């Protein structure tokens, strides 16, 4: 499976403002909820896929207001994130690839449609079209418990044994290591926050 993200970076107000400046310079329609897609990589990808895959799947995700903010920290804390995914199947033969300009124009038109779709989602609270809710599977919970037992029990047993049987210096060192690792993990997770993402460039 190949996942293509033509926007190239995460959405922020600053990136959106810069992206729309580029759209105005190029005479392209402005988008409310998306960044201007980067077309060169998409054009090359579609040409490479022609004849090998029958279709592309255009996916648009929306996070509902009845859930928490979709951050990695909230997911790790087990907080409920409510999301909907709109999927549309597009035949690969329906995407024009004769020229770069023709394929790029098709992608820009697709993003206009995606922007209108998401704008309706923000107003209605749900996407248009048939709604399918994936059921929760009991086997997923069983697998999570099994992996937790296999990974956590030996780890906690080892750490507990080291802490109880080790010297005072070993105990302080163990506690210090856990604290440093926790801080480092939190710093790594903070890098994934949207406002700390890359800066949107003006080059296409």
C-alpha cells in the first residue's frame, strides 16, 4: 500500500496563510481547510501506478467535536478521540496524465471538492454519503492484554528485582533513569504536536 499526502505537511494557521498566498500568486482557488497540494510527486506517483493498480482511494478524515483533541498524548492516555473517515474510490484511468499541467489541474480540482466536503462536515458534524460504523472487536482487547503481559511482566519483574536487591546507588540510578526516560519520551511526543511542525515553503 502506498500512502500519498500531497499537502506535504500538517495544517496550521500560519502554513495555511502562506499556502493561500501561493494559491493567489498562481491564480488557483483558495481553500478553507486544506493546504495547496504539491503536484509534482503526485504526478510521478500516478504515472508509476498506471497499469499496476486499478484505483486510488481518496480519504478525508474529520474529528468530531464530541471527542478530545487528536494528539498522540491523548491517545496514549486512553482518551476517546471521535473521528469519521470519508473514502472515495477513483479509477486510475480517470486521472489524466498526458501532461503534468493536466494532472496537476485534476489534483487541484480534487482538493477543491475535498475542501467543500470537509466544510460541510464542520457544519453538519458528519460526512455526506452512507455511514458505516466499524464494530469493536473483542479479539483486539485480548491481543492487547496478551502483549501487555508478555512485555510488561518481565520488565517490571526485572526492575523490581534490581530495585529491591541493589544498593542505594543502584536504586537512585534506576529511579533517575526512569525519570529521564519519561521526560525524554514526553519531549519526543511534543515534537508531534501540530504547532511544532515544519514551516510551509513557497516552492512547489
